[in-house]
């Protein structure tokens, strides 16, 4: 891993997760002067393993990122452990880092991801990534056939309760912050068809015994035996730099995300958004693919721009 920088780059990638490293790998192999700015806060850090990535299924996220950093270094890509705190657009893009340094780039890749804001329920954050989980595609196989609980935060949690029933036939849906009257007729019918038990009332927190989840306690003191609790964190896209550049955004059920074309190009010429910086549902394999696509397109665009500028 190369931890240095020069002032001028062809491409700066902000974010050192799967999307950012993948874009940097393509650009490095295309002989583009590329810098990755990595704040070191990957979304999947709480998870012991990542799943569903062909040939990397079960690989620890930290190991995956370490291998990616080694790979980009082979092709001369620079990496700095820092945070981009500001950006200005002129003849190129001028970025200010948290330590006060400035770097310039002809093109930008924003791969800053998102943060998960967990429900404000005591004990949930401490167990997140262990037996308090979010994504059944990420962890469902590992906890299959156990007793599931699903903590509702909005009516969208109904979808999560239905989804996890694919991995267990013992699912209890704790309404918590929603009322039974918030459920539509279709919600009620589907939950019943899936065999999901619906329990009204606020949740006080998980019950932990011998460092494992054994139940869910309601505010009224009653306890329901459970082994796994699924929650739906509120996704907070890390898109400050895109906002500073005046990118267009669109509202989705999961937050506000930049408008992008199929390559990840935003409404700001020369700026791409990839991975969870452009969408909520990008898994690691999707993020890596999106970074690859953006990197290849950026290289081609720079090539044509330089050729067209040649007298």
C-alpha cells in the first residue's frame, strides 16, 4: 500500500471501499495517475464476514479491503488515510483534506458510501453485526432456521419481516414504533401467509445471556424468546461533496441519492458516484462492479478529451 500523494492527479477517488478500490484498480491498470482518499470507515466493519461475492464468499471485510489496497498499489495508485472535507470546481476539481492538504483532479469518483443509523433501542448497537442483523442476503444463511425477531421502525419493516421468512419459519414481527392500524390489508394478509407472528408494543431491548441474544423484551416487561433480531437502520448517504458541487438528487424510500446515468456519472460533468454513494441497495459485489464500470468509462472519456484537444 502506498501512503503518499502528489498535488495533481488525473482521477481522485474519495472512498476506499469496494467501489472506490475497484474504480482505482481499473484506472491504475489504464495508467492513469490516480489517488484514493480513504477515511477508513467501511459500512460493513461490524460484520465478521461478507457473503454473496462469488469467489470471496465468507471473506472478512477487513481482509478484502487489505487485498484491494495491495492490488491498487501494484499499478502505482496512491492512497492517503484522510478525509476529503471540501471540494471546489474550476478548471479542475480542488479537494481539501482534513489535514489541510490540497489535491487536484481532472475527474472525481465519489465512493463515500453511507452510514447506518440504528434504532435508539438499548443494546441494539452493541450487538449489530453479531445477532442483531440487517440484511438477510448478507447473513440469512448463517442464522437459518433460528428464531427470528424483526424490529419495526416504519411500515417498510413489513417487507423485511416477509423477506426473512425465507430463512426461518419462526419469525416474530415486533411493531415497536408503528401501530397495527398502520398495516395495510395486504400487509396483514402477507404476514399471515408467511406465518409471521405480529406483536404490538414498544421494544425495550434485546435480552443477552452468556454473550448471546436469547430474547426480546418489551416495554411492558414481557419477553419473547428469540435468537436473532433483524433491524432496518436509517441509511444516511455520505454525499456532502456532491451537495457542495451542486449535483442533482432524487428522493427514494431510503433517502436522497444523486441522479446518475448507467455509468455512475452525476449531473456534474466529470463527477461519478458509485457504490452506496449512489444507492441504498448496493452490496459489495454490486459496488465493485459499479466502480469498475465508472473507472473504465472515465479512462475512455479522458482519452477522447485529450485526443480532441490535440491540435
